[in-house]
C-alpha cells in the first residue's frame, strides 16, 4: 500500500503545541505483510533526509522499518491530481492534548486524522473530496480504520493477513447487500418434467420452428419421447452422457429434450468444430453415444455414432421414475481451458429451473413471447434461449448458421417471425445495428456473454424508447448457469458509460473477496465470487480444478464459485465488472483462455516457444478483436503452425496471424514483453501492389476497404479469411459497401468467394 504519512514537525521541546497546521505528506510504500500491524500503522517520524531520495523510518525500536520516499510535498502540489498514494494518515505525537485544527484544503481525495485526547482516547477524523469519495463510503472507511486501530491497540502483533476490516454486524450487512431473495420454487424437479407440464397446458401452441419444420408443444413432446425410447434401446441409461452435434434446428431441440427424457445428460458440440476437438469432448465426458450427421470420425474418436434418422423408430415409450431430481446433471458444456484442452462444466436440472424461475419473473416472460435460438448449442447462452423460452410457453425460432452472421438476413427473420425477445452478445447486436432495425417487433433485448460498452446502444435508444423496448444487460458465467445479475439499461446509463451489471437474480449471491479470500466492503476491488442457486457441480474429470474453483460458501451456505473476474459492489448493491484477473478474454461472446491456444501451438512439432495476444486493429473494441500468435521455430513454417491450430481449435480461437520471431522478448521477471513484440506479419498469396484496372472502381474500393479493416495491404487474390478476416469483419465490409450504395454479397456467398477478384466477379454476374 502506498501510504501518505503526514507527521508533525517543530513539536520538540519548547516548540509550538499546535497540531494540524505544520504538516507535510510523504508518500511511502508501506509493506502490508509485516507481522506486526503496529509497525505498519505507526506515523511517528524519526528521520527524514528532505529530498526525493530520502528515507522515512516508521515505528520505533525493534518494530521500526525504513521505506523510501517517492516524492516531495512540492512535487505533489505541482501534480494535484496524480494518484501518488492512497489515503493520507495524519497523526499527533504521543502525549499531545491538542485538538486538530481543520484539515487544510489539500488536494487529497481522502485524509484520516488521529489525535490523542487528554483522557488517552484517540479521535479519528475523515476528510474526503466529494469528487472522489461519497459520504457513505467515507463513513464506511472511517469505521474500518477505527476497527483496525482497535485490533492494533489490543493485539499489536496480529499478522496483517489476519486483521478484520469490520465487525460481525457489518459483515452481515455486506453479505445481505450482495444477496437476493430465495428463488421461487417450481413443482417440477427436472427440465423435462417442467416442459411436460407446459406441453400439457398448451399442446397445440407452436413450440419451435426452423426453415422446414414447425412443431407444437404436443408434437415436440411426442418426438422427444420417440428419441428417448430409441436412445434407451441403444443402451442409454440414467446418468449416461450423450453427445449431440447437430445444426440449429427444431430437430436439435427435440433430440436434446429426448436425451433428458431418457434420464441422460446432453453434451452439445458445434458441428463446425474440428474433428479432434469433437473427439476430445466425447472422450473427456465418457459419452456413450454421439448423435450427429457428420462424416467419418477422427482416428482417436472411439464414441459410437448414430444419426437422428436412426433414432426415429416408433417405439413405445413411457417415462419410468428413476429417482432423477434437481441435483442430477442436465448438460455438460465445455469452456476454454488453460491446459490446452477445454473444461467440461456439469450443470444440474435444478439450476436451469431456478434460472428460468428467477429471470422469468424479473423479465416478465410468458406464452406470448417469440424467441430466437441464435447461438450454438455448445455456447451456454443457448441454454437460456431454449429453456427460458420453452419452460415459459414461448415460441422458439431457430436461426441458421449463416443467417445469424448476416444482419440483413437476420433482420428479415426477426420481422417474418414477429420475434419479441432477442438475446444477443454486444458484438452480435453491433452487427444488427449495421442493418435497418427500426421496424422490429422486439419488446425485450437481453445482452450477455461479454462486457458491454453501453454507449453502443445510443442509436438503438433513438429508435426504441424505453417504453417500447426494454434492454437488460446480464452478467453470467458458464459455471453459475448462464446469468447471475441483471442491469436494466437506459439512455441515461448509456450516456454515463456505467460499468454496473446490476444486482443478483433471486437465489443468486455475489461476493467480492481479496486474494486471501476475505470479504471486501462496497467500493473495494477484488475477485467476484458467486454463490446460490446457479453454482454448477464442477468440472468433469477435473477434481483438482473443481476443488480449487468451487469452494464452501461461508456466508449463505452451500458452495460458491471463484470466477476470476474483477469487480466491486457499489453501496446500492449493484455489481461493477472490471475485467479479468488472469489472461482469459472474451471474443464474440466466447470465453477464451489464451494459454489453451498457446498450448496447442506448442504441440506443433516445430514450435520452440509461443505467445498469444489479443489486439484490436481499429477502435471498434470487441468487434475488432483479433488473436495474433508469435512463435519461435525449429524448422517448419508459420503456415503449417496455423494449419495445425485450425485442425484442433474452433474457428473463433484460431489465430488470425502467426508471426515467426527468433526469440520471444521477455521482461525482467521472465514474462513475455508484449510491448516489444513486432507488428504481426501477414503472409499473402498475391502482391498487394497489384492494383485493379482504372475503370474497376468496385475492386479498387474493396481493396482499400479490406486493407483498412484487416490492418495491412491486401492483394486482389488474397483469401479474406486466410488473411485473418472473420464473419464480424465481413459484415462490417458489407455494411460500408451498402452505405456507399454498392452491391453486396450474402455472407454465405462471401465464404464461397473470399477474394476481391471473386467477389467482384460474383457481384457483376448477379447484376447481369
């Protein structure tokens, strides 16, 4: 801690007895890990050399220690807004009986003054600048300092790590601040029981639809029964895990429901994943079966495969009670893992039911709502989209892969189906804002999956006043069942650029803890931990990591999850999210451990060392985020390294660039010095100086635009996606072209014609 020590001068024998006027502030780095707190809090000055390289000796006798002064008072006055130190601690010499005069108007956000009264008691005064510290926080800090001083006085040798900031009463108040009411109970104990109740009430209401198929609740219930019967005929028993690797469709929803009706656990896998990742997911979960239409499995994939058609024999099915309940696993979804392999998070039925009950009441969801299944079933947002819709009686519209990435097509789908509840990551909503969106029937937008810069919503609020469409930002984690908190977002909040993600849902609890696991007061930054109804069972096959991240909840009972996210509670109970403690990032809503990418790169036989960084080539934030890799090679080339990564990692984790370096630059502590890494080198197939003919304005503009979006020169025959582009950047390109009155390709066609020359040819053919 950097302490601004404000001792007294000129108060020696025969000196003036005044206190509080002849003081100076000496910023000193005080070690908070000293075994005795009296040492750390002493403010008696014994020696000061008087220049900016001087030393301050705090304490006395064997308890004294020396710290170096990091500035002079004159220097501080010249830099009044520089955060040179944390709170100023001012004190009087022992034995002084004077009262402090009013603290001078020093440019310090927070000042504590201590004086000994004639009766021997200490008086504590706290002065604060309203521009930095609100009265409630100042009062809280004063209480904490007084409580710490009491412990120091009675037990001076208490280790700093054992000191309590507050008493039991305040601890209970802080816990209540981050806690919520109990989640409403439901008669059902499993997801499929809850669905069956909805289907029984409204069997003829449309439940789910895709481009080719529409199923009512009764039809979906029956089809899921058929899948369940056939899964049991395939040998699936209660508690078994079944992989499901299908495109978003009504059929996918029926298969997932059928797995649950067979009393099994579904393990969703995106069909776009590389074969090796699919094989690992099945191996990691010991899945008994994989339902898919994919072709030949990877060599290491030992999981038996069946197609949905093989599960359609009209077998008699009657659900038989097996004792399955809310604590049994409903699904296992994988997230990125720092060891080079994804982690499987096991989530029980009861968590999903609690989520729907809690958020359903908060958001006023009901049978009149139309939702989209926009996200991959391997992304936990899909859990909320599917069961949030179907367990509240809504209609679910599945969104094809390319439609989800093309804002114009997605807008057409929203209009055609009358969608009222829209779930999006901020990155996906930014894409939609590039299309014409003012005529949508949406009444509720739920944002989640990645941090939100609410200022991006200002154009949305121009088209959709709050009374017409509600916007809610939700913070959540896969390990705590999708959502944890909810923050209604208004135009005023967007203008204020708030970091608040709101208060916890009913049944969820949030705490902010320090590195030693101690509860922190409102305003203090620490690690966000989540307890309550959404905490998952743990990581499949990783008892060590489960023990490390899932801990007993000492405040509300049960278990809590250490999120690795930084944040703080506000005095009003809202949580502010302030980023990550580690190197984990989110890109397009996907949680990514950079160490997983690094580990995969190192598995390539020629890579000696590797580093992975995330950059934004422009100011577009999450939309422009790009993964760049750096490798030191022992033979081989970067193209082979990137090809290896593409064969193992999902597309959103494959580095856009791989740059060879002789050696990775390191800091003094042996870590990669990111600032000294060179600019990424892009290998292109064609000469970027190869220019289109003078009369081909479309090709010239495309070359200029792609080079600007990708951050380096692009030739006419360079593959947009091989050069680091992705669907987000492709959408940006189309939006700019459309705004300039130029024709554009659908995203699906963009993938088929990925070079400038091919795009221009396709557009001219379409015009002809």
